């Protein structure tokens, strides 16, 4: 994991909500400090306002820092692909605030989804399901599938609730470089490419989410990536 010290930043002795700017002229991103457990509503509103303007915002997701945009804004979605030099055929995962929101975004959710969501959400589990009609097909990379997660981190959940839409959650790192577990790490890689970094402290995990594909329907499932949740725990949950 990429960890960066705070040298070169203005530092403060308290956690009062403030903006800070890195001293290096090559970095342009502002950093907004938000309490990781009790996000300040007025600061959440600032993040939502930035997303509504079509900006890309980096924020903690519980595993790694991620890049968030309004998924309905296709220009903002394209900006993420440009920043990360990410292949266009790879869909972007989405963060939602609660399980009920998945029913608004997806279709044909079955009991396998219900069991996994009840057991592991909020948490480091991404579930791939059939997309409904609420979001543009481009968000699914034209696959017709959505990758959804309710994160453990309070900051993204608060932002999603205030925005009224899910937010993207692809990792905030450049292609070929490590994922970031701190705002400083994001600044080193992407500070010159995005306008705002939400600093919610170091992430609580340093392992990627487990991804389970449920898009086949009929309670079928397949592990796409084993991460923070072992495969045997997924299997055990679905057997009961």
C-alpha cells in the first residue's frame, strides 16, 4: 500500500473542518477534512455540491480511497476513465447507502443477494447484479450489470444519502500504481488531476473487496475476486 507522510502540508492540532492546500505548485487538489465516524453535514454538502458540478472527488470507502462522481453525469464518468487510463470495457463499481437502494437500481435480485447483503453489508463485499433502467448503460460499461456495495465508511454513505444517487467507487490510483489508504497517497498520485480530496483519515482496511457475481440469476454465484471476505465465508452464507 502507498503511504505518504504529511510533510509539505500545513498541519493543525485539531480536527476542525478546514480546507488545506498542498504547498507544491504541481498539485492543485484541495483537501477537505471530514470526521470519519460523524461526517459534518455542512462538509458533506460541500462534497455533494462538487459532485453536482461534475467534478471527480477522492474519498475513503472503507477499503481504499476511491474516485467518486455522479454516475448519471456521463461526462464525469468519462473523466474517471481518463484520469485512471482505465479500459472502457471495465465497469465502475458503485457505492450505495443502504440495501434498499439496490432494489431501485437493480432487477431480478434473488435470495442469494438477500443473504449476502444481510450478512456482509455494510462491509467489503461487492455484488454484481443485473442493472435496472435508472442508470445509464454507459455506467455498466455496456455490460448491463452493476457492481454494488454498501461501504463500512460513514463518509460515502452520508454523501450518497445527501446526493440521492449512488456514487462511483473505483480505486483512486493511477494504472500500475498501488491503491491508496490515505489522502496523502491520493495527493501524490492524483493531486494534479482532481479538484477535491476528502480526508477521512487512513482507511480501516488495506485489502480489496471480495467481488461476487450474481448476475446469472437463479441463485447462481461466482467469485470474481477474493478479497477481504474469504470464499468459504461466502459459500457458508449461501448454504444456510
